[in-house]
C-alpha cells in the first residue's frame, strides 16, 4: 500500500514512516463528523505549521491535503476555533471592536430610534457574547456560495467547507495581527479587511488553477456576490425573528 502523505510503501493500518492512517478517505460528511468528534479540541504543534503553510503556499498545500497528505495539518474546525479565539482576544485586549460589534451597534441604534418597533435586544446581547459561533457560521455560508460558483469542479460541498474553514481561520489570524498596531478609529482599519479579501482571492487562484484564469476569477466574484446575498437573507430572517411591529 502507498501512503498518501509521504508516498512510502507499507503494510498495515498506519504508515511505518510518517504514521498517517491507511484509511484516508475523500472528504465527505462522515469525515466532517469524525473531525468534529475526535479532533476539534485537540491541541498540538500542527497549528503553527498549518498557519505558516496556509500563508506561504495555501493553494498548493490544500490541494495536497485533499489528495491525502493530511498528517501535518491541524484539524480545520479546531484551526478556525483557535483563530477566532485569538482574534477576539486581540480585539478585546486593545479595546477594538469586531465587525459584528459594529453591525450589532448599528442595529441597536436603528431599533432605539424607531417608535413603531418592539425589539428583543437580548438576542443582540447573545450574539455579542457568542461571536465564535457567528464566525463558525460564516464558513458554511461562504461554502454554499463557492460550491454553487464552482459547481463544475470535482469538489463536493464538504471539501468546499474544509477549504473555507482554513481560509477563514487564516484571515482571522491576519486580522489579529493588525489588531496590535491599528486603532479601531484609524483610517487604516480597512487594510486588514482588504488583505483578507486579497488572501482569499490568492488562495482560490492557486487552488482552482486548472480552471481558466478569467473564468475562475469571475466565479470568485460571483461567489462573493452570492455570499453577500446569503448574508443579507440571513440578516433579514434574524431581524424578522427579533422585532415585531406595534
């Protein structure tokens, strides 16, 4: 048997050279459920390796990941959880606000200024206290958009989800880094958001490089438009659940 991680020949359930399991399967719903159950809270040296690899050569590394070279990669769900925690801690440490803080503040001001609306603001408080869950919601939403845009590719929805879990986690690490030297009120606050977008574009161009350059970039733009539309629909549903008219 040939190991998909190091290409060595071996017999048994684990590779004798790198230790990866012989039961490496295509990413699907079973892989996702097993990843959450077995590895989401596991902490090891793979986090720093994954962060560095996703920064230097994300598309190439993720293609290898989907081909089976996964031993050195940190679990995607745990990677996003830790990245989210670091981002929230960095913003809290320097007294900055996340984009969800800003959005909720805007909604709260709108509710308070309207006399014809009764709003249950406890839901807003719940969102602010549990932003990790909101960030975990972003990746599946973006994955629906990317799956629809790149539906002719060979990747299923579960694989799109893994791809975007890693991308979102790396973006949050970029945002965390800028939290240390960019004040929330500075005009430079837009810089990390632009870099996050450019990083996403960079990954998609590497990952889907078999697709024509113009087509993959048009599909990427369509992915963002679809994602924004899905976010708007989600926000409308949220508002409808939150408020009632007098």
